[in-house]
């Protein structure tokens, strides 16, 4: 899957903004990795500790299963922020169409499996 220009532009802006933060203020990066992929499905495993972030990405249409939930702040390219709380064992389809960055603003580590049908 090739990223779209909009996704690449959003990622570039997000990384540029992070680069201008003072060294001590830069958020730590959470862990997100592909654990399986073929021509029909993509499976991601993401772990975000309190205070950690994941860069902006298109997460629309992903099916999520929260191994451990938490309080997550989503930041969109226009600067709009939205806080969501996810529960351990919760499963959902993400209907948000805009790319967004993620920050764990809670006190527990969020661990989620994401599935995207191709």
C-alpha cells in the first residue's frame, strides 16, 4: 500500500513540529509494528505508554481490539484535539476519516491490535 500525498504531508508537518520542541519536551515515541501482512489484510500491534505518541496516520476503517485500554488524545492536522477513552477488551471499527496523531494522556499503557482489510 503506497501512502497518499495527504498522509505524507501530514506526517511531514507532524515531524517538523516535533523537531522544533526543546530536547527535554519532545514526546517519546510509542511502538507500532506490522505483525502480519498479505494482499488481503494488515495486522498492527501498537503499545503506547503514558506520555508516548504515535505519528499522524490514516487509521480510518481499522478494526481495533484493545488488549489494554486507556485515555488517548487524537490530534488532527488542523490542530483539533479529541480525547477518547478505550476499555480493555473493547473491539471497534474506527470510522474517523481524517489522519491523526495519538498521545496516551492516561496513566496506563494502551495496547491495541489493529486490522485493516485491503
